[in-house]
C-alpha cells in the first residue's frame, strides 16, 4: 500500500470510528445540566430550544480533532486539542425576534447558575452578545472550564476538561491584546 | 503637516494591527507600550477595592480583604448595551493554578504565585462622548481617592486625548497592590486594572505571557529586566522600594515638545 493509500485508510478509519462514537447513544443527546438550562432561560426571560448536544471523551475528542486537523494547535488562536481530555457542546436556539429587532443585550449572572466553586474569570459583553468563561481548579491545575456564549439567535454552552490553563491563558491574552473581540475569538475557537 | 510621531500607535487602528499586538489608538504606547498599558489597567482594577461597593466579577471575599485590592466595578457600570466590555477576575486559587501551569517559566511562576487577585475592566466606548466623560471623571475620582489613601502614584501621563495613571500600595518594602487607569479619548478605550498580593515590580512583566495585562511589559522594563525602550515608565520605582511621588521625571520622560500639551510624571 502506498504512503498515500495508508493516509487515506488512516483518515477513513478514524472518521468511521469518530462517527461511530458520535452516533453512540448519549454522545449526541448530551445536554447541559438542568439547572444551568433553567437559569439561562430564567435570566434571558425566554424559552430555549435545544438544537444539538455533543459530548466527547478523550479518545473521540482526539479522533475528531485529528480528522479536522486540530490535534496540534494551528495558531495562537486555536484551541490545542492535545491539552483536552473531554469536551461537550450544547447549542440552544433562541426564539426568533420580530424582523428588524434584536434580542435585548444579555447580562447573565453566573453566580445564580449553581456553578458552586467555579470561578467566573471572564465576562465579555457587547453588541447584543455575552460570553462567560468559568473555570475550576483542581489541586494543582485549572482542569475544567465552561464557556457560555449568548448570541442573538443561539446560546452555546461548551464544557472543556483537561489542561485548561493554557486555554485560559489564551483567553486572557486575547482579552489583553484585542479586548472583547480577541477574547471572544478565542472562546469560540473551543467549539469543535 | 503631520506632526504625529512615526510610531504613533494611534494610527494602528485596524484589526490587523490589533493582531500584531498593537492596541488601537494608543498614542501613549509611544512611551508606554501596549502591554504596559494593559498592565496598568489591571493594576487599577485591583485598587478599586476600598473605593467601590459592588463586587467585582469573581473576586472572592479573601481577595477583597487584601490591602491591595480595589473594587473597580464602577468601571463595569460605565458600559451601555451597545458597548463592548471585558471583565477579568482571577482569585488566589486560579492564580495559584496558573502559576503551577507556568512551571516551565520559573520567573513567571514566581511572580504569579505572589499574586492573590487580578481584576480588570476593559471597555470600548467608541464615540460615546458622554460616557467617555463619565469615565474620565471616574478615573479622576479613583486617582484622587487612591492618592489620599496610602497609595502612591508612580506614573502619570496626561494629554489632551490620553490619560494614564499607575498607583502602587507599598508596605514593609513590598508592593502589595498595583492599579492602572487608562483613558484614550480617541479610541474610547478605558482600562482599569488591579493586582493584589505580593508584587515584584521588577519582574511583573514576566507574567505578560500568561496574563496579558496592559502596562505589565513596561513595568518589566522599569525593573531593568527587559529591553530598553522609550517608555517613560522605565523610570518608575524599582521593586521593593517605596516609590516616591512627585519626583521629577528623568530626561526623556517628557513628551516631545509641541506635540503633547499634557503632563507626564514618572516617579
């Protein structure tokens, strides 16, 4: 088998495994904790319709990342999946607003969402959107982060586990260098 | 005739420039680099603790009890729905974890482990003159309160369009708090930053790769560990020493004559 053939077989095999994982029960049916969902709805004052939910463990995260070419960081703005041991993404659709109008600017208070010992490290607001970054420390490292992004038409909840301190560092650097735009750009890079 | 300086970062107002690590419309950065400005902002956030009443984003009660903590939440209230704002809040546990994560860089680890709180508010009030005036007033009031407290100003740049203040709180030959206040009227950028804990001004710039704070890099230069630059903050007080207020800036700290009508003071 030629080198090209091996690459094709490898990518194809990884794709099949990853798709199999994604199709497995629970993988696509993932949703954010009820309290978080309910609190977002309560604070936004509108019902949310879950659009999609994906939860990936270490293996499936790296398989998917490998397929989409993000196993190694492609740039300073990309999430380095090599640091990540698990990731879940839930997307909710917000109710449509009358033509020509925008949703009121969100201002979620994460302290009411039952995150307990989580620390809200970043709150980015503006342009009718809000992005929150909450992180939780283990004994030695920042090992878990939740990114909440409230946009005009959807709400995205991303939960990342692993060496999250590097992602946090990138977020802080993005905020320091480019303000809201930079931080939001990096936060959204965590969406696979 | 264009009298602006060739390196005037104010001109670098495009997104491309931003990605090149240039803050938009920051004329100050000819003297105080972008990073130094951010550092200053973070420092300012910390110093608002005794001033403001409302809680900062994630500042826990332990952080609030630190002498160098300043509540800057008043700056967070300046932004309207149409403005962009970034609030940063790192408490002792998060900073400790980041310090351990930066173990490959002993300097950064050492500096981070001394910090107990980092808070910052970075606002873009583009073109909103009334709010920019409110921000200017808040910065003036904050600076006055700090000055009347135990805080000492180590740097000030006041020009027609830009205003920067850096304060430190020192005790027992140690800097316990740092506040940076920045207003750029042209870009509408307002920064408040506050660091609390044990701060080594000579090495504070070492954490700029981990926590990018306006002004950090300039403080790094100031401590003599960085490369030489044209920033006037290079003349600021060294780590551990109690900075004196009102000392005359050293040569080169003054703005180019005829280009800036404001004042600069570097202690």
